[in-house]
């Protein structure tokens, strides 16, 4: 996969929440990439960290650690690992210094000559200097990383707006120079000024939008559908009411609603229609990435198919890239190109859709697949549910698991012993 094809890159994402004196690791060391135009499915049971991952990417939460890159630009950065590295280095320095002191005291016996004592003290100083130099280097390196993370996290939107303004300048400069007619030149300058003003308020996060799980809770009951959908344009700085109306009606048509719906309130719609309003709100800013957080879980089965088909149509029409979060593997299989399986805040298996269903390796993935019902009475009578018990399935007392590529594009979280076992399983 070339870097040019990658739209979203998540590196070592951590999202911890403080609970009293301890931290709850909602998302812990999550890594994946999403290519342009791809639908990437993120599946797992309730509470595994799927929604938290989506909300962290779109910056509804400030991430604890790791980095998120959108179109090559870092949009989220956490500093916990860097602070932890400094803390660990200081602790290591303190403990090693104590050991060196104790060793020096032990070696300084009364019968030693002055030269021998001096040699021991010089050796001690040499070791302490090397230890101090190592500590200073670690502190300096991680302090710079903390500064860089804070700077990128804070300024990514400003940098993007600056970039957009430069693009507007490049576009209009030759047009302004070539135009000789005074009236058309004045009109062009007016349009140029308006576009510069709009570009200066543009944000990189406008390129990422989210469809929320609950279509009732995610829509303001005191706002009309028109105001709900137009809010993004207004916040961005668009003031042309005619243009706003046109865009609202355009996206309403795209999601299967009619302009007459614009004057109504959310409570006047069914669950499926409300979700269509949520989708319209997400696509009005022409985003490149949609984070769909279980967009069909609160809907009837018949409506679920309609919403999935709608997302498929929008993907083709608008060239959208989608992070599709769900717990229903049968839906994810139909809709996704690649799937990552998440358990307890970590990705345990990741592969192309067909590969994952044909060759599931991780016990948790097998457990999820065994839970999928089929409309076949004979199959259902024989279907055996596989239960997943991590304590019984894994022994990580000797070696901790890491993500490993077992076949091209198929990653699994395991240690060396399990890796060899999975290899043998694939050969059968």
C-alpha cells in the first residue's frame, strides 16, 4: 500500500479515562490504515472500544497517546507515552544511581590505598556521568516529542486554513491578471475576496464527519431539519442564504427525502428518516471520510437495508471513504472491504473481508462468526456457538502478544507460539 493511497492512518492510538486514582484503558495501542474510497469495518462486542476509537479520531475526545494522520497531516496526538518514558527514565536513573552508590561503598574497604580509592571513585563518576547523559538525552528527545505533538494537535486546523487560502490565491491570480473587462474584473475580485474569507475559516476536521448511532439523541429537537443540516455551512462561514437553501435541498434529495421535509422537526419523522437527516448533515460539507458509528443498530431490519444501500450509493456518487463501526458481522461482510476485529480495547485480527470469513484464526473472531444466525432451520439446529475465554485460550505468561502478518494483508494479535500454531492451521 503506497502512502498516497492512505487517507487515514492510526498509530498506537490510546484513549484512557481516569476513574478515581486509576485509568480505564478504553482503547489501547490500536493501529490501522484506511485507503481512499475504502469501507473499513470495525467490529466487536459492546464496550470493546469501537465508538471511542471513532470519537477519538474525529477529536470529540483528546487522545491519551499515539497519533492520527489524515491525508498525511497529523490531526491528533497524545503525550502520555512520552511523559511515561521520561518518568521511567528518571526512575531507572534513581535506582541505578543507588546501586552504583551501594557498590562503591561495598568496594571502599579500609585496606585500600589512596590510588585504588581514587580509581574506584573515578570509575563511579564515569558511570554516573554516562547515566546522566543517557537520562538527559531521553528527557530532551521526549520533551521535543511532547512539544511537537501539542503543536500539531493545536495547529492542524490553522495550517489547513492557511493551505486552503494559498490554493485560492494560486487559482485566482492568473484569472485576475488575464481579465481586462473592468466590470467582470470587479465581479471576479468580489468572488475572490469571498472565497479567501471562506478558505480562512476552513478546517481539516470538516473533511471528516460522523454519523451517530442514535438518530433521536443526535438531532436537536428544537431545530428544524433545514437548520440542523445547514448548521455546518453556517459555522464554516457561508452567509449566502440562497446557496445554503440549494445545498440543503440537494443533500435532502441525495438521502431520499424531499425539500418539503426541511421545515419540519425531528420528532415528526420515523427512525429511518431521522438517520437519513443525520447522514444529510454529515455529507453537506462534502467530506472525504465518514465515520459511521453503528448507524443501523437502532433501526428496524427492513430500514437497516435501506440505510446501508443509501451509504453504498453515496460512497459511489461522492467518492467517500467510510469507517463503518458495527457489531453485526453479517452487515459488515456485505458492506466492508476490510475488517478489523476489536476486543477489550485492542485489535485482535484484521484482514480483507473474504479472507476473514474464509480463514478466521483468532478465537474471538471464531466466536463472533459462530454467533451469526442464518435463515436455515437445518443449519440452525446444528450451529454450535463457540464461547471465548481469553484466560483459557491464551498463555501470555512467557511472551506478550503483538500484531503479526500471517499472510499478506491478514494480521493477528498473538505471540510466537500462537503464530506457529495459526500457520499450521492455515495449511490444513
